[in-house]
C-alpha cells in the first residue's frame, strides 16, 4: 500500500521533508514502514539497555564512561554502521559546594516518600495546580545511598577533568547524501546507579534504530546520523562541542567531486532522553505509584521560544501522526516546552524535538520520577510496562524518520 504524506508550508520551507526543487508531497510505501517497525522487539531493546548497565551510571570523566563509549562504538560497527569519534575537552572551573537533599537507603523503596518537602506544584501547600503534588529532586552523590554493593563498586571512581570523546555513526543516503536527520541520545548518567532510564533507555533506542536502518536491504534517500552524546549531565557539553565543531561544515563535499559529505546539511534533530517512567504525580505523602499509569504516553516536545518554533512544531506533529499510525501500546502527545536536553543546543539552527516519558519541566521537575538521578535508576526498578513505553517511542521515531528519509527495502 502506498500513501502520500504532506506537511505544512513551514516544514517544507525549512527543507525538513523536501528541497524547494521537489514536489510538496512524498510517496511512502506503508508496508515498508510497518515491516521496519515490526523489527523493533522488546527483548532486543531490553538487551541493549542491559548491556549498558555493566558500566554503572557511565558518569563522564571516568573509566566506566570511556568503556561505555567503546562498547557503544563496537555495537554500532557490528550493525554495519561506520562510526566516527568527536573529541573535545571538558575542563570547568571548580564549583562551590551546594547543599544536597538528605540521602539514605529509603530512596530505594518506592513505597516510602523520596525525601524533600511535599507541596502543591507551583504554589506550595494547599495551593491549586493542574500538576498535583510535587516532591524535592536532586542528584545523589552519596555512594552509600546505593544499597547494592555491586553497583556501588561500579560507580566508586570519581570524575576528573580532561579529554572527552563521543561516538556517532551515519547511514548514507542513496540520492540525497548531502542532507541528514540527526537522531540523538546522551549516554552518560549519574546518581550512583545503572542509569537505566536516564539515559540507557534513550541510548538503546538510538542504537536499535541504527541496527534496523543499517540492516542489509534497507536504504534511505536521505542520510541519518545516530549520535550518542557525552557530558549531557554537566550542561549539554558534548552536544555543544558537536554543534561548535561541525555547524559550519554542513553540506560541504570533501574532497570536492568525491560525492562524500562529512557533515551533511541538518534537516532535523530528534533527541531521546528518559523514555520509561510515566507513573503519574506523587500523592500527598510523596509516594509515586510503582505501576505505569493508564494515561501513560510518549511526549514529543518542541520549544515555543526557539527561533524555528513553527518548523519544530510541524516536525513534532508529524511525529505525532506517525505515532497514531504505528505505535502498538501507548499514544503520543505534543508539548511546547522542550528543555534541559541536547536538542536545546540545536533548536535555533535546525528544527528540533525531544521524545521522552513525560514533560521534562512540569512533570520530571516536579518529582514525578523518583528514579531521576537517584539510586533507584537500576534494572530491577523497571517492569515490561516501562520498557514497552520506551519501545513505543522507538516506534514513533523509526516510522517518522523512515518516511522523512525515504526508506525502502531492496530484494
């Protein structure tokens, strides 16, 4: 079955779907999209996340982080996706110490409050808010707050300033290799844990898409880059380094006449950050449910204050339409407040969106996720309902990018 996909004029003018010389519609083989989506399997997604847990929280500036980058590179190469490294230096000035929330082994028990004052989100105790109650959030730095001795030992080494690297690989387009979509996630974490949700869930999603798009017989007209950013937790530093080093290289053929474009022109940037936990707001006693809520969904966010808000909104709603057509378990919603993740670096240069488990600022920031930067972000915390939410986010991005990049299956 074939169908025609059209998007708004803002998206077209930004060259998200088509160059100006092309038609304003693209014919898509729907059977191809469904076949590619069917290749996303829950157990494969879980296995990739599980592989990342061997490196603990993958905190930047440590040997466990470097080992994780090496492992990701090896996996990508095993998929047939040629890898490259981007090098940079992270050498910040020492920061003054700040008080941290009290840490204790209680944080590992989801049946007890996660600590911090409980109040109505936005206006304190007794006030009204559409988001309900909120609890305190913070980053765990206390090694002994992690009750699992094995995980404690994985995370014992403290970070040091210095050289950093991050890996990416590229699926080269057959007819438009000089243009590309960037699909990203940050691979570093912290909190003395296994960084399963933040952000093994997004890293594994990007890796699974790299595996599927680079499988034999899969072609795309447009190039796709799969980027695993480092140093997100320290201020989006890896993504910033990539942007600074490569923004001016876009679309330049090198060597001239070779047909090779080391940095194809960016058509869109799609980030994935925390994909698993949508258990709802904390109750009045600060407890968050152990179960995925019935209203769980994949959140697709753009930033309403970006220079390219119209184009980014068009991209977000195109992803929403793909979710409506191709996800199996959870719906998707669109929100205008993308923040605090690597796509923020790109949002004034190229249309950019972020996929995640719930609204970053309103929900995660209000304590909806007790695993965020705490010892709870370990494999045993999560159920298949949680992992399936991440898999559905992968279905959204795969189906949307397959359409936008002109995917096809060859005999």
